[in-house]
């Protein structure tokens, strides 16, 4: 999903092209899932004739300050994106609407035309975004619940180190917690942990002062660099993990294998040879017998959270899990259902960010169900045929 650099690129584009201009036309989608708490007609009427004074951002949220309240607020979700006609604005790699598509896009949820003819649109292909009309966006959730912005309100290294020393959860999960630091999502968390050589499942409080200082430095540098190039990933350094982490497919970076685990409810890319568990976590892992990992068919080209827990995560995670009784013979163990939040990463979402289309996923589940039924039918037919053949042999022998 769009993270701090992508949303900041959108904010800067609005700031550079739209300030001081009046809204002369507005079209708000009749989509109550995305347009929250107000009718499309009331939203439109509240915008007309107002001047865009400034554009603001905190974490992955953006809002426009108009001549008078209420103000439009945008929570980008998994695929939200800002478009300004005739202006290049960097979008998250899976948010982009094709240039050849109609304008405004059929995915547009918020469209305004300004008094000089410039047109701005907020699109959402996935419908996980939220667009609100608020008197004071900073005083209500989700913005009021966010931690310090990773770019505008960075912690000092001392504050960061002290805060980590009190957190008894895995570092990847903590970085994704928007109430701790806002703006870091799945790809940034993976990148900074890789550059700091820290395992995603390392407990935050167990990190040394040196580890904390290195991680603090990496967060600062990765975010600043990504923002400086307007989140255009083609300008990211070639040795960033970013270029190799997508799709959950095995690969290498500088000759070292990239692996994928579930950390913080999200599919996480890391390099085992460089990012190793330390302290008691390393000792516990070393003392456990190795289990053969179950083989799965080739991963999809998505940054999603469909993975089950890996052996390493099961050994290290301290999350309490209820014990289940044995399953009936012949039946597979049914995996527990996962709830997805709107934005938790991931990527909100960002409960674990699932970047797979819900309709496609439903089709896959249906396909698997049909396949299971066919297999069961074939199995029953096979047993029935064996019985018939056995009875015939008995008749012939008698």
C-alpha cells in the first residue's frame, strides 16, 4: 500500500499546483464504503467555491485545508492515489491507473476542477481507502491516534532507544504500528531492517544501543531519500532490498538468498545470512530440532499476507494461541480465519496487508472447493469399483 514517501509525493504535487485556486466543480462517488459519514451531494456542495489553502500529511494520511471547514481527508488504504491532470505524480506501484483509461477514472472517488481548469482526482481501485469530510481532521481518528510522523516529527536517537527498550514485541511489528511511528509500512520496514542487519522477529527490547542507533539512522536515511526522489522507485539505489522483495519468489541480493516469513501479520522479506536472531532468541532457535518446511507452489506476484507461520516464527513468537483438538482422520486442518483491518500493511492494512484482489481470492477459494469435491467423488468411485471387483472374484471362485 502507499506509504509515507508516496503520500508525501502527492501532498507536494498538490502544494505545487493547486494552492490558491478555487474549486468550481466537484464530483464525489456514490460509494459509502469509501466516502465515509457524508452523502456525495453534501460533500460536493461543501467544496464548491472554496479555495485550497494548503495540503497536509501525517503518516499515510493527507488532508486539504480549504478557506473554511469542513476539510476533505484521505486515508489511502491499499491502493489510494492522487492524480492531477497533466502533472506527473508518483503512485504506489500497484495503485496506478493506466494513462489510456478514461478521465476522470472509473475508480475516481473524489474529483475537483479548479478555476484555472486544473483537475485533481483521488482514485481507489481496491476500495480500502477512506475519504472523509471533517471539521478538524487532526482531532479525530485515524489521525488523532497516530504516533510521531517519521519525516516531520522524527524521534531523537535517545528517545528511539529508550522507547524500544520498553517494547516486548518483534521489531517488525512495532515499526508497522502507526501509533508508535506513523508512515512506515511493509516495504520501508523490510528495507530499514535489512540495511540495519536486524531480524524482523527480534524482540525490540533486546536490541543493543548500537542496533537501535543503526536502525534509527536507516529509518531516517531511507525515508528522506525516498521522499527526495518523489517516491520514484526507479531512482532508489540498486542495492536496496526494495528491488528484490516483491512476489515472495526466491531470489538473491548481492549473492545472498532472500527469504520470506510472516512478521507483524505481514509477509516480510529478509536475508537470513545477514539478519540473524541474537541473544536468547538465537539460543532457543538453535536448540530446537529442524522441521522440514512444507512445499508450496510458486508464489504469486503480490505483496500479501496469505502465508502460514514459518517454523522460525512459531518458535519465537510469544503470541498466545488456543489449543485445538485433533482433527478427524482424513480431514485437513482448517486454518484460522484472519481479520483484516483497513490500513494496518501493509500496506494497511494495514492489518497484514493483503494485496490480492478480494474477488480473485474468492475465485481461488471456490476453485479449491470444487477441486476437493471432485477428488472426494473420484475417491468414492474408486472404493465402489474395488468392492464390485471383489464380489465378482468371489462369485467366480465359488
